[in-house]
C-alpha cells in the first residue's frame, strides 16, 4: 500500500461545537475557534484531512440527507475561507440499535477510509472527543488523540481511553503537537 499523510477527524466536538440535541441545520453548525486554521496547517504540512462522523440524526429523522449535505457544504466553505481543505467526509447514518459496522466505535468507517485512500492506518492520527471515536481508530490501528472540546472533558473524566491515547486542549493544540513531533 502507498502511504499518504492522512489524518482522520471526528466532526462534532472536534471541528465544530457539539450539541446534545444534534447539529440539525447549517445554522447550528458553528466552527470551534481555531479549528479551521488547524486544518489549514495540516494541509500545509502535506496532510490529507478526512472526517469520520456518526450522524444517527438521519435514521432518527431529525434531519435528512439534503440537510446533512448543506451542513457539510457550510463546513467545506468555512475551511476554504481559512485556506483549508477537507478531502472527504465519511459518515454513518445509522442509530446504535442498527448494529452496523460503520458506526463508531466499530472500525468499519476507518476501514472504508483505508480502502479509499489505499493506506495502512497504522499510526494514522485519529482525533475525537468521545471514547467511541478513539476506539474505532485504535481497533483499525490508528494513533488515538482526544481533544477536550465537545464531550472531551467528560470522556477524559470517565477514563478507559485506548492505550497510547494522547490528550489535547483542542484541535489547534493537537495539530501543534503533531507538527512539532514531525520536526523532531
């Protein structure tokens, strides 16, 4: 397999503010301060940025595919305004009771990303604010990074993070750490 510099980001709570009522419209999608600039830094360092997100609001009928596409259009536009690019968005539309392989914490979405980009995920950074984000990445061989935005503080307090998980204040500090480690 060819190796691409790849990073996998969760969406809600990592790139944008999270909500216990779900992000159901473009108006509710609000970038976390510094997240778009962090993605631009990743791009400048040669990273392909991919989003992997559970979106059970679709199966719960809280929003439809057209609305999800509009939300992602707003995210891509915000990235472009910051000089950033998100290469792809992978999502699981299923509720937890569907028992699919694509819903995090299962690794199906990660494996689909590996297949699409023809990469081995060993050591690929996966960034999330919930345990299931880190678990899905860890099972697939990724290096787990928890951010304390979104559900991150509660996730940290609950414990049980996968071995080797690193903890960062937010996406911007995670990227700063990643790029510093690369130069050492």
